């Protein structure tokens, strides 16, 4: 149980890392203001509109991740135990690969391209536009978000039945900061500009964490995390 809690926590952190990615974070305040039909200079007076559009944007990508989680749960729980063993190894290898990619030790050109669906922006309601952009954000593949999301999908393959929980936790990690920026767009923009130079280190640190997690998954030793917790509680109890 504790091992599953660890992976869910990792998924939440993965959502934060996706938000903090150098090619995503700097454009978010202006993008949310744009969806609300405002500018950053007007963000204080139109805070409610920006927040509502941010909320609908988050609901858009959360819905896609929820559907994906349900589909993966259904597919992975139906496979035989022997197949699950190989899925754990494949998932672990995928996690290690994306960890190396995030640290910059591996470069793959096709991962650095952007794949996304075209979004109809001719909706009569700006709220519908925000929701559609959120759904397209989840369905699309971007250089920064794709590697982190790919590692979470790899992690889901190692734990059949946990895909929905992992993707829900990922959505929370990605969505909560969006909502905070929606509330404080102009202040967030100033903060981001001031600390943008440290963003690359976030990816490196998380990449190292993924490599460790991937090795444990590949060798099917994720349960040892739980065993260490049980031992720790026993020692503290005595």
C-alpha cells in the first residue's frame, strides 16, 4: 500500500514538473489572460474571468486524463500475471528512458517536435474555448509535457489497476498551479520572469528521481519501498 502511495505522490510531483517546464510555465499567465479576453495589465480587474477560464481549461485536460486512466485500468487489469511481469519491465525501461531524456543525457529529435490537435476557436462562448483548449492540451504532445506524461504512463504499466489514480494525481499536480496562476496572473508573471533561469534544474532533479523509480520498477522492487516503511515503523515502535 505504501509503495502505491509513493507512486501516486510521484505522479502529483510529475504534474508540478510539467507545469514548471521551461517551455510551458513562461507563457501560462499570458495564455490564461488571452483565453479570458484580457491582458496581463488587466488581470487584477478581470481576476474572476481569468480564474473561471483557468478552471475550465483544467477541467478540459482532466477529463481527457480521466478517460485515459479508465481505459488503461480496464486494459491492464485484464492481462495475465506473466504479461504483467513483462509490462512492469517495459514500463520500467520507459521510465528510465524518459528520466535520461529529462536530465539531458539522451536526445531524441521526434520527442522535441510538437504534436497537437487543431482547436476550433470560433465558439460563441470563451468558456467553451477554454475547455476545448484544455482537452487539446492533454491530447497533444509537447516536448516538455510529453516526456513527463510518458513516464507516468510507463509507471501505470508497472501497476495494473492504478492508472486512473496515477493520472488523477498527475492532473491535480498540473491543475492546482494553473488555478493559482489564474487567480494571480500578473504577480505570477513577475515571479516566473524572476526565477525562470532555475526551471531547467527542476527537470534534471525529477529526471534523476525517474531513473531510480524506473530501475526499481524494472527489477520489480517497488514493493521494497513498502517493506522499508514497515521496518521503519517496527524499529520506531520498539
